[in-house]
C-alpha cells in the first residue's frame, strides 16, 4: 500500500510535503507551472516588493563557493533580488500561476515584502483577491539594505517591527499568514513569539545568511561588489536546530527551508517538527532541475514503505522528546574505535587525527594496517568519521550515533 504523503499546513492541504521555495524556479507564471508539473505539493512564488531596486537584477548574480564539494557539499553564493515585475504585471503572473497550480492540485502561496505600511496591506489584499490559500511574509531576505525603511533581514531582526507588520497584514486579510524568519536575528525564537502573538499562523524556518567573499587578487567583493546571501547543504544542521527550537517554544506549524538537497533532508526536517519542507537549492544547483522533485518523492515513499509507516505525518516531531539537555548527556559510557582489517588500506591518515597516541601502523601479512590501542583510545569519534575507507567503527555498551556522513 502506498503511504500517505498529504499534509496540512496552517489549515491548507498539500498533496505532499515538498514545496518549491520562493526563488528563481517560481519567478513567473510559466515557471510556477513548471514547479507544479514537477509533482511538488506546493509552490511559494518569488517574493514581490514594490521597491524598484529589488526588481532590477545585477549580472552576474550567482556563483559557487567550495565547488570541489559539489554536488554533495558547497555554498551557493548569490545576490538575486526579488520579482522583476511592477505590481500590476506581477499580479497577472500570479493569476497565471494560480491557474496552472490548480490544474496540478498544487498549492500556490504568495510571498511579499512591502516598502511601506500601505504596500504591505495592499499586496496582501491583492494576493487574497487572486484566490491564494495563504501568504508568506518575507522577513528574511539577506539583500535589501540602506533603503530608509526596515525590510528583509533587517525587519526580521526586530521582534517589535516584525510583530507590527505581522499584525497589520493579519488584520487586513482572512487567509492564513506565515512569516519567513531570518537566520541572523539576535534571537529567532523571540521574533517567532512576537509574530505568533501578532496573529501569524506559522513560520518558514529559516532564511540564508548575509555573507561576504572576495577576489583574492584584488580584494574586491565577488559578484556585484557588496554583501550577498549564502546557503547550501551545509546549512541543514542549522535549519534543524531552529526548527526544533521554534517548534518547542511556539508549538506553531513550520515550513522548513535552507540546505534541503535530498529526500533524507526532508525526513529530518519533518522529524524535527516541520510540516512542509521547501527546496530551492536542489532545483537550482542539482543535476536534474525540476526532476529533483520526483527523486525526492520516490525517496520518501520508499523510506516509508521499507519501514511500514503508513503516513508521513507520523514522523513529525519525533526528534523533539529525544533531545537531551546538556547537563543530562551521558558522560559515563565510552565507545572505542576498532579497525576493520578487511577495509583498511594502511593509508596512515588516522594517525594524524588521533590526539591520544592510540593509533599506529603495523605490517600484517605483507600489508600495512592501522592498529588502535583500546587502552589509549578516548572514544572521541574523529578517526571513524574521517576515515576515507570507512575502515574504522565505534563499539560500546550503548548505541553510537555518528550519522551516515551525508
């Protein structure tokens, strides 16, 4: 029997938890159609702002840092701004996108970033009038700066300002409104609490960091010459942390985003408390563009079927009660590293990683092998985590959780 993938986020039904995040893949009505055609449960349209500077792009605006790690681990570094249309033309794109998404039973969500009290309210009402089931307020964009008003990340940094905008929009529309939080808020949980009290129905957790990288020959900042947004698969642990913290503190529905590059990432987000999981990284930086969604969905179905889990909703939040407070963690049991001779190639790298002088290289049957002295091994976990041949494992009285190194 095929497991159930349908979820309900802020009262809105999604046929599956995969949502294409607000970015280039949802840049206009035609691309919203492609998003829906991919099989995604939902699409968040490219964030729209009436701010003219946010509508005009620079070139180039994308690059990759740590490219040697692609496609498994790298940084997507970019300065793409918001939707490139004026207000009236963008509403036409949204109408076209809504029609296309409806045809594929895909929930289209609007995303807005106002530049005044009046524009926040006007945009929210226009999105509601189009027939969208819900609305995202983008308080996390890493780009808008020095515009004379709080926007994007700067707005998300202020609990009071974020709450004011949230209340203003929630009072103006009847559809659910959720807030996209910034990863750089002084205390994201405080911002979430303020927005919850102001009427927010849920949260997108969490946007990229504002960052800087430079050309080593000249010292000039990359791309457009200023600060840019940075994210990538490496951000998943940060995203998971904030999902747990915000879910635990507010009890609110969460749509996870940032660093989502595989179906395994989706499972982890849901286990930490997310209902829907947004991806842009996989589509823009992966191998298959929109074809990644099919890979995600097949992976989710197989995972559930293999474990005889009938409904993906049963996974939600199972991590929360398993998080151990720092003062309660097990400090008594020690797991010891052991070499698997059949896998060891005798490279000797592990001797460089041991700070307890527990590893030596010996010759066994004419071949070099690592040997670990159990009396000296501190059980730190470094050598099994780094061994390129996966020839070291840890064993102890209690289970060891080093992960699958993905």
